């Protein structure tokens, strides 16, 4: 499980949560992490395209491998397209369900799918 904080709710996929909300999300990183140069990072930040970040137990973005297990730049876990309609993320939000993950803090359901269906319906 990784702890992620919603950074931007620009995306309709995140319309069911609030900026600042922290979630426990299942991960299974084998390889891969988010990497970008400074110019691209600045653009993503300016456009509000950084959707989610890996955070520590205090909800602060972290580069510590205990919390940012794949070493993503700026602790970025998810980004969106400029218009917010496309969301790409590392964690497996689809691996939610009743009676799972009782031993981890924070909410588990980011309401991604309900929010997406409501928007695209």
C-alpha cells in the first residue's frame, strides 16, 4: 500500500474527492516511475496537472523510499492531460473492495470510477 494525496481536482476522475485528501492505494511497482525535466515539471504544476503525490503519514510529499517506493520525481503518483479528461497513475485504485486493507490508515476509495462514469455518462 502507498499513501497518496490528491493534489489537484482538475480532472473529472477526481470530482468525488477534495484536494488534500489522503488515500491508501494498493501498489505493485516492479519497474517504472514518473520522470520529467524541470521545464515539463513547471508546466505540469502551472496547469494543475499533477493529480496525486506519494506522501508520508503526515500527508507531506516524500522522496523517502518507504513512501515513494518507485522513486518518482517530486513524489508524483498521477498526472492528467491538460483538460483533465485523461488520468494516468501508478497505484491500483481498482483493487478496492469491502473487507480489505483493515490494517492501513486513510480512506481506500478515491471514487475514480464513480466520478468518471458520472462525467462521461
